[in-house]
């Protein structure tokens, strides 16, 4: 069985939704993971924000979004019988969204419940559409098998335990439709896997049922070797190892959710990135195969803050780094890049909610400097330790770009350069010229 995930643009209009059947083979057993219709999640975020300050504004925003869906189903369901079913879906889910106006206060749990409505609507509408064109399909409610633990980590054995019986109960059905992004938390509340979480859902389902392959369908023909919005003449990468793809996803390649590679890597499930606009294009295959000694791609991650702790006490001080890292751990703030010297340690973070408190605690160890508006430029490949020249090639390409930090050797797949964000575009262009031309 394959798992196919389609993003918001792939279901962004009735025409796009209909064209999915040019890709989906109803004669093959597949689980189809859908995002919300493009723009819907942003609209639901806006509605949630309005609920916090002005219920009348929230109601107006809901009215506008509902009217768009009425037009949507009028196009998707020309047959009155199926239009009635589609309209019932719209009425049911928008009634849920409207109902939060009756609450005395608007909580984060309410917001998460609202955000879930986008995927619930798109999957229900697509299932009805399949029925309209005579294709037998079963809707699998993700809220019944997708669960996260206290640390917001998905529970793969739970997916297997709950999802497998659903599939076995329908041996004659080939197509199963389910929601990306949404899940339940340990308290049974509706929750989610954060933005881009539909990729993660597909990968987790693939791991949970040990699928043949996971396909991520977007509007880009695979992962490119640089950012095509900034750099000209980029090209899709035919093949990446799990390790390379994980680095690229984490450090800025927007085509793939940062965590989506990990379940596939752990359970050795190949992931293929494909383009809904060009289904025949080969895209990018992500699997366990490595290609040693090759630089594959460059990615960039914005919104980075560097924190430097300098103290003469660090020299030969047992446990100094541990105490520094414990500060970030207490505030649940992940560290991206680390560099050290004899008397200082610099780290980068992208989560700054508790930066003030972190800096206050780090001040006990010495002087603290904070640099904001930085970008991590990540060069990814399979860098064989016994071979030379990788770092030199990277640094020579960036001879005109001031570098704030450099990290090399943490893995065989990543060289990271931290620059001021104002130099991001020139850094990406220079690296492209120096590494791939």
C-alpha cells in the first residue's frame, strides 16, 4: 500500500480536486492524505484571532469563508444529490466554527478545534466527490488514530494499533481518505502537528502501516538544489539520502516538513516528492541509498538569533556546557548550531519566546551577547571524512560574504554558515555559482 499526500494547492479549487484523479489510481490500494483547501488554514487563524477580541468580526470572517465554500461545492457537485451531501458537510463544520462565539472565553483548545475544520471539510468533500464519480472510498478519521504524547511526539505504535483494523475491515476498498495535520493530544483534545504537518501525517502513516512508499505531492517538481525564488537555474535533485533530506528540511527547504523524514527513515519507507502540475516529472526520491563525496543542495533558514556566552571560567571548567544547555532545556528552546572556543560558546536558536529569561540565567556564567536577524545557510551532501576540500570550496564561494559562525563536522551531511540576513540572497547565489556551476 502507498500513502499519497496532497497539499492545499492540490485541492485548492474544484478543478484541482477533480484533477487528482489523473494521479490517483483507483485500482491500487492507497491512503490519500489531504490538507485543507489552500487559504483555509490562514482564514481559520484569522477567525481565531478575531474571536479573542471581537466576536462580531469573527462572525463576519466566518460568513465570508462559508460563502467561498458554497461556491466551491456548486462547482464540484453538479448533481443535486451530491451537492446536498456537500452542503451538509459545510453546514455541519461551519456550525462548529460559529459555536465558539457562544463561549465566555476563547481558549487555545478552541483555536485548535477551529484549525482542524479545514482538513475535515476537504476530506469529506473529496470523499463525496469520489462517490459522485462512482469510485468506492472510505474516509478514515485521523482523530481516531493520530495521537501525540505529552512532549507533542506522535505515537507510531498507536497509529498501527488503531489504523490497521480500519484497513482490514475494508478488504475490497482501494482508496482510503484521511486528514493531514490534525491529531489528538494526551487529554483527548483536538490538536495538530503544526504548519506543514500533513507531510508529517503521511510519513507517520507510512511508518505505522509499513507502507511501500510515501508520496508527497506539491506544486514543485521535487526538492531543488537551491531556493528557486532567489537563485536562477536551480534544478531538482533526483535522489537524496534520508540524512540529507532531513538536514535540508530542517534548515529551510520549504517543500518538506522538517520532521517528516524521521519516521520514514526509522522504518525505511521511501519518500517520493512529486509535482501535481507535472505528474510525469521524476521528482525526488528519498531513501537509504547514499552517494558519497557529493554536494547536493543549499538551503536557508531565517529568523535566527545567536547567543554568545563568554567567561574565563569556562576554561577547563567541568560541566560548563552542560549547565549552559540546561538553561535552554528548561525553556524548551532547541539549539540549531553550536560553536565553542576556549572561553566562549555561541549557539543559535529560532524560538525566542523566552529569550529574555534565558539571557538572564546565562548571565550567571559570564557576559552574554545576542545577535538577531540572522540566517543559517546550510550546505548538504555526503561529506566523506577522509576526503578534503569541501569546507574550502564553501568558504571560497563566500569570500565576499561576512560570516558570523561556521559549523562543520557535526555530521557527514551538513556544513552550516550563519550570516546576517541582509546577506542571505547574495550568499545563496554565490554558493550556487561556486558549488554547482
